[in-house]
C-alpha cells in the first residue's frame, strides 16, 4: 500500500467518526429538548380569569358552634367555552368552597351526599377523633347525610377536604370533590402578612387533567395512575391572574391524583416559603423552586412590585433518571406552564414579611417510645394490601413515635398519615431542606429513600375505629397502598 492510500483510509475513518459524533450530539440535544425544554402543554394563551373558590358560609349556633353545609353534587362545568363537562363539586360545579375556621372553634360539618353513589368526606391534615375523620369507615350513602363534629385544636395551616371512599377516591377527586380548609389562629391573625382572601391571599389548587375533544373530563389510568396533559388551577383551564404589584401570598395545594410539581417562575425569580402542610415555618425560606407531590401544600409569598408579568410553571427538575423513568411508569412532573400572573397598580405598600413566623416545638427523637418501619413496595405497605377488616398498627395514646418510611420501589410515593402533623427528622440521614422543616402530614419519599418522621399521639384513643396511612397517589391508595392504625389507651 502506498502512503497516499493509507492517508485516504485514515481520512475516511475520521469522516465516519466525525459523522457518528455529530449524530450523537444531535441525538443528545434532541433528548435534552424532549426531557427538559419542551413544554408539555405548550401553546396556552392564558385567557381565562382564574377562578377563586368562594368561602363557605356558616351559621353560628347559640352554643357557639360554627355550622357548615356541604352539598356534594353532580354538576356541569365548562372548562372550555360552550363545552359542558360532567363534574362533581361541593356547593359548586367543580371543586368545593373554601372552609375557614379558627383554632378553638367547634365546627359542625353537615355533608349531604347528592350523588348517585356512596362517598365519604375526609379532613386531610386535621387533628380529629377517628369517627369524625371521614375515612372509608364513615360512608355516606347516596342521598344520605353525615355530620362531622369536632373542635379545632391545631395551629393555623392550610388543610383540605376530599372523599376517601374505598376504591373510589381517585375518581371522585378527579371529577372535582376537593376543597380547602383554612385554619387560622392568634398567631396567623397577628402576623403582618397578606391575608385578604382572593386579593393578596390567593388559593391555588393545581391539578392535571385529560380532556376529550368535546370538553369533557377523561379519566384514564396509564402507568398505574392518572396523568393529565392539561393543567387546571381552581378548576380554570389556561388561567391568568391579575394581582396588585406588591407581595402576594399563595396557598398552594397539589390536588392532582399522581403528578408531582416543581413550582417556580419563568424568570427564575426567588420567593419565600412561609408555611408547609400544617403550619408556618419558623422563618421564611427563600427558594426558586418548591416541590409538591400529591396531597402536599405550601404557602409562598412572591414579590410582584417590579410590575412585570410572569408565568408560574412546573419545571422538569426531576433529573434524568426520574424523567426517563416516567416513560416506564414513574411519577414525574413533565414541564408545564401553569398560569400567567399580571401585576397591576397596587393599593398599598408591600408587607414586610416578619423574620419570625412561628416557634415550632422540635420533638426530641430520644423521647420516642416506638420506631415503626413502613416499607413501601409495589402497591403494598409492609407487604400487605389494604384490608378494612385488618388493623395493621396499634399506637399507644400519649406516645411519641418515629416512623421510618422506606421506599423500595422505583418511583416516588407521597406518604400521608392521618390524625397527626409530623416533622421530618432526616432523609437518608441528612436533615430535611429548610422549606420542608415545618409541620407536615404528607411527605414525598423518593425511590430508594428512607425518610424518618416524628410525631406525638396526644389525643383521641378509640379501640374500634382506625385511622389510615397511605400513599397519596390516589390510584395507589385505591389499589391497596394503605394501612390502618388504632390509637389505644392502655
Ligand atoms: Cu388526603 Cu387519607 O387522605
Ligand atoms: Cu388525610
Ligand atoms: Cu404510591
């Protein structure tokens, strides 16, 4: 072979390598675009004024109890103009009115089931006696009523209510039965923070939904749960919100069946997290993202005083592994536009959010009488599928307990415990992020992770009626990823 031929061969090889390299670069760029850049629900016009769920009226009885009436109804909602969809609501066509009460109030909640099927009504995050908890054991049959009667003994926080019907929770919530239950207390009323409902204190119930062409809701289980491709906020498709150009507080509930959101703004602005599920943080925590899995809540304060319009989004911060795992049934978030926020002239100065919001009593893990191991595996907890006739755990009244929640599956599960608000001790030995270091009743546990939480069982022993603990991906819950515990006085 002459040297010139050799040279040509070498050049040919370089050419092939060059070609392969460019194909690889293009493929990686494409994959990156698909995973992180492409907006799943691209093309929104932000043309619908965000609905604010009205506050539920109540009557004050001679004995001082506050009495609410919840009519669970089958109605029609036009998510798309001129295209009515069958929906469910509580005193409303879709979702429920917002209940507001104060610590120390005794409330009577009369739930009328006007549906054609059985339902229940659960006060998620509320510290209530087991028989008032609205679990699968307190069923309300079609055209019957049930009254929950309890005193609010916990601190201010953003709770919510939804059905807990055995095997039917996912569908009933999907079609619209869910509402906020705001608890106020002396502390929340004394803090100089935005608190005018619907003006500078805005509730946001974020849900993903699938729609048929005719505008009706499509309930489908794919990859073991329901994942929608459109976002509705307070039941509004494609929403915008006008706010005064100052600091605005949002009370956010991830009311989705299965989707996790990494919330933030398209201009990457920072904001302050002031509260978790069950109360205020000790001090505001500045972040540019907040992660909410189904059932979790956060209160945030965002400064709009510069006056520019901004988009609230959910970013694909899941990372490559979780994002690709979504194709095989993982519970990732995708990349969504949620709503546009348009500041207009303010009528007052911004609030100076106080440095001290709360004084959380940190429970000493040394005082825990019991450490329970909770293993999340497949659709089971500790190897068992939910059985209403079986008690899985017995908790002694008065005990402090640490629950060690271990996720042995390939996807994230939001773990919820009834009755209590707990504190996260650690995630795989590392302290929780500052923005999740407040009272929680639902915690996301990532694949392979071990999360330790601590709580006290101070009240409400009942040898017969159990409370629930479960995955808050509603299809997982319905398929058996739930257990029952009793609080017993020995
Ligand atoms: Cu939000 Cu047992 O549920
Ligand atoms: Cu609950
Ligand atoms: Cu789950």
